[in-house]
C-alpha cells in the first residue's frame, strides 16, 4: 500500500492540500498521514527543560479531529503525527520521507507560510525530499486530475525519467504529455526528438503518453502557457543531478514555477 504524507498548519492552504491528498489516497487505495510540526523555540523554557511538550496536546487533539473528518469524508485510512522540533520543516520531511511514497503539501507561492516553514519554503522542502512532492498552490481550482504535462528536455538527456512519472500516472489513470521546450528550431533538433519519441513510444503507448516539442527562449513562461492552453490538471517536473550546470538549470525552473503557478505541481527526482 502506498503511503502519503501531508504536512499541515491548519491553514486554508494546508486544508486544500489535505483534500487533494485524500482524493489521491482514495483513488489508489493509499494511506494518508497528517503531520504537524511544532517549533520547540516557541515553547516556554520550563517545558523544554523538562522535556514535556504540553503545548502540543491541543494540537494533537485538533489534528486527530481533522483526521476523523477526512476518514469520514473520503473513506480512507488517515493517521496523525505531531513533532516538536528545533529543525526546519525541510529537514524533518527529508528524514520522514524514507517512510513514505509521496509528500503532498500546500504552498502560498513565493511568500509561503513562513511560520510553518520556520523561514524556509515549499521549494526547499521539495528539494530536500527523496520522494515525489506535490505542491498545491493556494486558491488552486483543480483538485481532480485526468491529464498532466511533464516538462522535460528529453532531447538533451536522450532518455526522459519516465518510470518515476508513469508509476504514479498509471495508478491514477492519468494521460501524460511529455513536453520539450527548445530555444530555437533546427532540423537536427526535430530529427533527434522524433527518434527519441519513437523509441519510447514502444514502451509508453499503453500508458497514454504523448510527446510534444515547442520553441521558445522563455522556458518558464512557455511551460506555464502550454499547461494552461492544454487545460492540463497538473504539471510534472524532475530534478536533475548530472552535473552542476544542468542541476542549477532544472532547479531554477522548478523554483520559478513553484512560486507562480496556480495548478498542482508534481516534482520527481531522477
């Protein structure tokens, strides 16, 4: 059984992420865990010294009430976890991710909810996690997912990391379009792209995967426009660690999109 972790600070943004995570769990028969992190720095010194985190008890009760509501509404298993900690949320989730298959979390974009992240943001959490992370932006209007755009420079990499994406899209029965953005057209790019597409169609035809290439020197704007134009329900991106330049390039795109888009963003790790 798949296990999904959903951090919450009880905000409206977090509530929307919980709803999205619960729908995913119901679709694939997964188990959901709600996580709330309490900063030790906000506790009275006497409680820290004694090791009695009494301030977390009301939070624990509130979280359990929320889990009952989720279980009643979506008919799924929903567990709870409260962690007092002096670490950043990105560090905590990076550690907890070993026990989960996916993280679903809300984000307010560039500003984010700083108290919850102890000065960090959702992008840092997505980078620190070892499992796929789904970012649900505040005010996201689409909580159902039927089709997804996966933006990736497969001509440059020669092989898109399709396995990580299709594992989830197959479970969710999602149609995927792998989008490549190139800064300018050339016959060589077109030929190479078509060759790669044909090689992968043998393995992806039964998965509902299509390929497309568009040309623009404004990669971030182009990806966002493509998703909106195609009326896709989500965008998938992948971090790359095959060298400093490619790593920085891909992560800068992820950072820009995670702070601006108003649809779910799936972040996978190669």
